[in-house]
C-alpha cells in the first residue's frame, strides 16, 4: 500500500492512488484505506470517507475491460487531497481491525446461507 495520509490543519492530506475501482469515475463517495503510521505496519492503516468534489480527488483513466461492462472501472488519484477530521472512520490505525470484522461478518453470513441451502435441499428429498 502506497497511499498515505498526514495530519494537517485539523484534518488529513491524502496522497497516492487506488486502481481498478468500480464506479471510480461516477461514484460520489468512497472509503479509502491509507497509511497513517508506517512504523505500526497494519495497525498504522486508517480508513477515510472521501467525497467527489474534494480538492485533489481526481478520477483516473477508465479501464478497457473484457466482459463485465455494466459499470466503469477506473483509477482514483489523490493529490494533496484535504480530508476533514470527521471523515476519519473510527480511530486512527483501526482500518485493519475494521476490515477483519467486515470479512468475518461476510464469511459468517456466507456460512449461514450455505447451511440454509443444505437444510432446504435435504428437506426436499
């Protein structure tokens, strides 16, 4: 991960880019993970809400994909993009634990779905 955020004037300055972002051109809001403390490794990654129209938030080149074309995929670029403090999701450095909780919830729902399907199939027999 190369995108980073540095505290500045009661907020954060974001620099870097993200690639292969669904709705990178037309989306109004995105959640961006950025390094806020490189020495802390995974505990130094924070999540930010970034909104279209913020100075320094740019859409990059639209990717020419094979197959799925219902939504555009593009890079998003941050060039000295100032983010207000209230757009920090959770606490500084909490993005990794938020990601873990998110994927655990997705996995548990997936397991429940598979279990429900197995039970429904066994009752039909």
